[in-house]
């Protein structure tokens, strides 16, 4: 069991007449980096479903519809017998408890030994941890290679020919010189999104971003820090493109601001995300993703609630111990064939990632 307690011998305790800061410099872990991709609309990159916050149940079913095939009649041909049709597929998302807790023991003496509020620091650390777990869960399920894996949704390095039906084998084709992330690789990934490649029966639709009274269509590319380093530092085509871009009318939008935003290329907005996986193979490889509309679904059964307890009811020694908790009911962390966040389309013939393309690039450490 882990808990927080500051002892007299600890190096944070005030033991002399020295001047001590009343606050702590905290480790940065990031807080809900994926939040800006989430919305309730069907066009959102990560669609938020909150139906279960208002009704009973432990799962939400999301439906997918194909485009109509056939049904066009020309000239004096008969309509009856030439009707079109489409197909539907449903995916189930299961919710479960997600809890993060923090405990402080001997609160009176712990608070007495320092010049800052240990409870406030605990709440801050708990909030950071809860957000980090949320982001990590989302990344883990979006980057899961055990569900929806087909050639038309995967790119290994600079050439589509690096594909192999075995993921580990395909990774060995990536080298540290020719397969660094480039604008050309992002181009290939976008083409995989909009052209029905091997094993794919649905195009990926871009997300729509409001610009005044109009909307723009964009794909979102999340690249690991090492991959973005190579794109920004080593790809002259991308660097020149950023210098020539005109000033954007909606440059104050959350999509076009912030240190994580690295620019755009051919209808793709590019961002750095250090939580994306690094994979060991012949060299170290980054798992990057190109995202379109409805790449994943976050199902909430209960939004985050804060609870704390400093009573004797929970064995807290007459108020001397303190426990705080943040509690969600949302997507259960499941990877593999039963992935519980990533949208996977299955029409009975093809089972493939519905809204993302997996892009693997060299990620050699500095």
C-alpha cells in the first residue's frame, strides 16, 4: 500500500529558521492532451457518448452505416429491380469503474512539518494522475495492433511494400535513415485514408473544423516526439511548406495553436504527442496515427467525481488519515479483438480500423 507522509527526518520538513517556499515545483505530466479531439458530434475525431450518465446500463452500442451501393437508374430503365442498398454494423463499448486514489497518514503532524498544504498537493497530484491515465488508456486502445489490422490501414516506413501480415516482421523493414517521418509518408497515409486499399471497405472521413460560418475538412496526425523531430529538422519539403503557408483566418482556434501543433501538410494538421508508443525492433520505431472522424468512441457512464474522507468511518484513525479519490465510469481498457475504444468496422467480409491509419516511422533516440 502506498501513501504520503512527511516525517521529521524528511528533507521537506521545516527543521530550522531557513526560508522555505510555500509551494512545490511539480513534475509535469500533461493533462487531457486528447480532450480537444473529443466532442459529441458524429463528425468528431473521438466521439463522446454520455447516454449512460442518464440511464441504466453498462454498455453503449454505436452503429456504422456504409455508403449506398447501386440504385442509380438512367434513361428509360426500370427502377424496380435496380434499387440500391447499404449495410449496417454495430460495435459495443463497455464501461467500468476507473478510480485513482491518494492517501495521507497522520495528517496533523504531516501538515505541521511543512509550510504548504499537503492536502492541496495531493489533490493536484491526483488530478494529474487521473488525466494521465485517461490519455494513456485512449492512446493504448487507438494504437492497438490486435484489432482492425489490414494493409489498407497500415504504413511501415516510407514504402507500402514494407507491409507484412505479421506485425513484428513488418517492423524489421524500417531503418533509421530511409524511414524517418516525412511529408511524403503523411501523403501516403492520407491516401490510405481516402482510397479503399487492401482489406478496406470504408473511406475515412476527415473531421470538420469551423472557420467563421464555414467548415474546413482536415485529417489529424499525431506523431511521437522523435518522429516529429525528424519531420521538422530533416525534411526540407515540409520545412519550406511551413514558411510559405499564408496566415490563417482561424489561427486562434484550438486546432491551430499551442506548442503541440507543428503545422499542416496537404489537408493534415500535425501534432506532437509524447505518449504514443515506442516499439523495439531492428531499431526503435514510433507508432504514429492519422485520425479522421470517429476514430474512437468514449462512452461515459459517470463523469469524474471527487470524493474525500477524513472520518473514522473508513479506518482513518479518527481523522488522522486522509483519502481522496477521483472516480469515472467509462470505457474499460481492452485491447485486441475486443478493443473497447477504437472504432473497428466489420461488414462480415472486412474488419478494419474505421477512422485511423497506423504509421510506423524510425524513432532513433538522440
